[in-house]
C-alpha cells in the first residue's frame, strides 16, 4: 500500500513512510505511550531479509520461481514438527485472505509462479514502479510477512515472549510469521504468546492496517471520537 500511495502522490516511498512514522510516534507520545527501545525499518534490513529467506530455502521449506521466492506450505505441513496456521487453523485454506496477504501488486503473478495456492511470497521479483534490491534470485523486494520475521529475530533472537498486533493480522500475517520463524530456526515454537487488540472506530470507520482513516491521526480525530 505504501508503494501504491507513493506512486499516486509522486513521492519516494521512504519519504511517505517517514511521514506516517512521524505522525504515529507523535500520536503515541500524546497518548502517553513510551518510546520503543529499538525501531526497525525493512529498507534498512535487506541483507538480513535475504539471509533469512536463504536459510528457509536451505532448510527445504521455500523455493525460487521466476525470480521470486515462495514459502512451501505443503512441504512445511509434511514435516512432523510443524503445521501451518497455528493461530487460526480454520483459515488455512481461505484463498481470499491468503491473496489479501500477498498484496494487490503481486496476486496475478503469484498465481502463475506458485506450486500451490497456499504458498506465499518471501521475496518478490522486481517490477517497474517499485523499489528493488539485489538478491541471489535477482532484483526484487521482501514479501510483507518475511520482513517482520527477519527484523524481530534480529532484535530478540530465535524465540520471544509476546507478539502483538491488530486482530486482523492473525491470519495470514501472524500465522505466516510463525511458519517462517519455525522454518528458519527449525524449532517448534518461536513466539510464546500473541496479544491481539481491536480497532479504534470513528464514525463507524475502523482505523486498521488498511488505512481507512487515511491521513487522519488520533489527534485530528479526537473531536469526532469524543
């Protein structure tokens, strides 16, 4: 979504991301939330992402196809240590949610290149109008889910206590993170607890990851919410 919006506004993606990052941090300060000890940005973590993906390939749970790399869900399920969709088992075959997790820019290409509709992108082949970086599989960019696994494990290691996020991230995003972490570290559990929270609603509109309150911060929406 950052790529789509930055192209619409004819501005660098990093500039748009910093704008929303600054706005978010100001909101958190206004709400009395303490600043984090570490802030990670995926554009500053490309070598770590590439290394994370390569380890999953080496462990047999991912494959390269036409310049992209996909997580092999069926191979993961075949391993006695693992099963996919631990958080929301009933959603494992929900192709609509899975495609939503791939992003609007890559769904059609993913369908052609994947071995299974259940598989999801770890590395996406470069396309015109998108930022890209070098990798062993050619120029491209990280998939949505892999960036969180690579950055969080760099800070916390192969296992950490609590992972939080919006309730809409349970599947496929957090389930994909679990699978990636287990496939990379070859362990049976990498996150002990998940804390999911609901959405702020202002005039019936949910302020979730879809950005439906586009450009509206907690401060600018405070009167409407009161």
